C-alpha cells in the first residue's frame, strides 16, 4: 500500500481508497519528509500568516500538526486543537520528533474554550471544505471571537481528489459569497500544478483567505 498523508488520496492495488475517519488519514506521526512536504505545499499560506506578525497562534483542526510545529520554530506561541484524541496523540508525537513547541488540546471547533481575543491569529488548513455554508460561518465566527484575525486554506476547484468523499471543491467566487458577512482582507489561489491534459498549463489547487 502506498500512502501520501498530505492531501493525496491513498491507493491500494492501484485502486483509490477513501478514508472514513481522520485518525486513519493521520495514522502515523509525521516525520521530517512529511513535515518538509507540507511546508513546501503551503509555503504561500504560511508566508501570509507570518507576515501578519502573530505572537499567539491557534490552529483549529490540527491534523498532522506540522504547520503548527513550523510556526513554533519561528518563535510563535502555538496552541493546536482537534476534537479527535487519536489525532492529538499523533500530532504530539510528531511535534516531539520535530522539536516543536506546541500546546495541544482536545476541543470542538464550534465551541472553543478560550476567551475573546486570546490569540493574535487563528488558522486552519484542509478543514472547512467538509462543512456546509452555515457551519463554515459558525466555525469562522468562533475563530474571529478568540483571535480577531483568521486565515484558512482549503483545496480549491481544481483539486482532483476527494479523500473522504464529502469535500466541497469551490471556486474563489463561491468562497467569497460564503465570506460576505466578514471583513475579507485576502482571497486567492496558491500552489499550482500541471494540468493532466496539458502540462504547459498550471492550475492552482489551493485557496486561501484572511478574514476579520
């Protein structure tokens, strides 16, 4: 079995395997190669977060934990949360291996156990595409409450995998419609790959936004 843990569908005997739980997707703690891969893919997203100059950072839906580890290496005080205890356990292991300084907690994105403006920035990557418009707004409002400034990244309309089957691969205009009730400071695509039918065409497969 061949697995790539960061956004690429698993394959077994040449056939795609759709994961049923996030704990399956993050069954093994990220090592150095997985850490570097994730940082390279999300370089532009991370640059936007770092450019905002945050000191206290919250990651909602931490997954592998590698993005939080990276920000901790830059001196940020990072708290990473997820509702699945198994994912938190693996993310902690990855953080220890990668010399991260991240505080991990188990909690629900819809009801974060933090006071107003506890953090300078809250962010998520690969989370919101699994929710309805209404739930996306609820999750983001909760993050704005605890942080003020929120960054998020999701696979966009040109991303060609649905690892769980419920991913909503939306256009920038569709996302901007969902975000219409927020102060949108950034909205755009990043990380381009070659199109299958024409390698000369580069398609952006990730979307990111900054809201307040």
